[in-house]
C-alpha cells in the first residue's frame, strides 16, 4: 500500500549533504549544450501564423550528462564524466565550459563526423516558444565503446556510484549497458539510470531507474492520470526490469519511490512555483545518488532529491542547486506528513 513519506530527520539529512563532497561518482551518457535565446513577442509573422520573437540575449550552458555533472559539482563532489562529442564548434564550447568549471575532461571522446548535440530553446515572456535540436542519434562506433568500457572498468573500484544519463543520442548503446552489467557482478557500487522510453529493457537488473511519469507511462502503455495508473506503472517497471528501485518523478505532484517487496512511498512536491522543468531530472538523479553514496536510505535520498528539484524548477532554463540552498530547503521542510 502506498504511503506519504513523513518529514525526515533534518539533522540527519543535513549531515549527509555535508558528506556529498566525499562521494565518488562517474557519469556516463549523452553530453550536450543547451542554448537559450531570450526575447519578446509583440507581433505575428505576416509570412505564417507564428509569433515573431525579437531576440534580446543569448545564454549557453551544459546539458544532458554534462548537466548531471554540473549538479554533482555544484553540490561539492568531484565526479568523472565520460561521453562523446563531435569535432565541431559546439563540442569545443562544451569542453571550454567544462574546463572553466574545473571539471575533468579526460573522459570526453571526440568522434569524427558526429555533431555535438545542441538544443536551442527560444524563450519569450518566461515561456518556451520553440525548441530546435541539432544532433545525431546514431550509436557511437565500436572504438568509442571499447574506450568507454575500458575507462569504466579501470576506475570502478574507486567509485561509489555510476550514473547513466541516457538522452537517446547514441552514447548509451546495448554494448555499453552489457559492459556495465558484467561489471556489476564483481563491483559493489550503485548503478543508477535516467532512461529514455525506448531503452527501458536495456536496464534490467540495475539498482535504480528514475523516469518521469510521461516516460513511465509510455513504456507501460498506460495513461498516468491518477494514483492507480502511477502505481500500476511503477510496479510493472519494477517487475519487468528486476531493478532494486524505481523513482518516478511527477513534476508538481512530487515523486514516488517503488522498492522491492511492494513498498511504495510518495514524496510530495517541494516546489513553490514551477517555471521550467528543463534539467530537473538531471538534478534528481545527481542528488539522489549523492545521497545514497553518503549513507542515506533510498527514501531519504529521494526526499533530498525532491527538495533539490523543487529549487531548480523555480528557475527558467537549465539550473543547478548548491549545498547552502539545499540545506536551507531541508531546514524549511513543512512539518505535516
């Protein structure tokens, strides 16, 4: 039976956040650049029934697996990153942004002929008008796969957690996942996955999977519009994949944790306002895994990640959370269950 998670021990959670810097994490996945074009709309185009956006400024920031790294880094840990970019201007911008923040780029591979993924979002009056994606979804070549697996195998014994950030851009291939599955047999750490809909079956036997409710519903062939649908989806994913836990995020509805043995726990949203969910899933999996690596239980880590997500969705654009803000959010947790 589902239950609402009560307020946790604030001191325990804050102490865990203070230990985040010790967490040994590796993020593997699709590295990309998020571009935002900010402007205003004052008229409709005479050429077609679409708004004309007058661009006033532009911002660029790390996205995808690189945003997971950004979140981990901003919470005090020093993670490893493994991903693939193209030999292009966007790839060089990604490398420069990583280096500027002091993030180790030794694990970033360059594949000739492959474009670096970039998502361009046009925003007017705090609302996203359109998104333009420039990318390849083809699987990376065998040479790239072998280099990634060699890197992971060589570093695994020094890691607490491996996070797979799968945006469906070709880096997280079946061969990569099979290599992680082999590693899991001899390695005592946690493998956590933020999946795309079509890749769910790849992740049988991982420790935790963190889809949003749209992804969970699409995989299960269900419309999740009530608690019954959500619980049915979570239990189906848990049963089909045989993973240790499923954490389904639900935007303004919070998140629900499914664990083996039929344990279902709902964490109410911590967000006061929801302006933009871009990158919220990255924040959730980053904070959740740091919590696990710092000694928290699954549900305690979920509570902390819910608080972190509540902070970032209150900002327009890809965002991260820091230790001070997260500890303040823990201190301000509401007292009702």
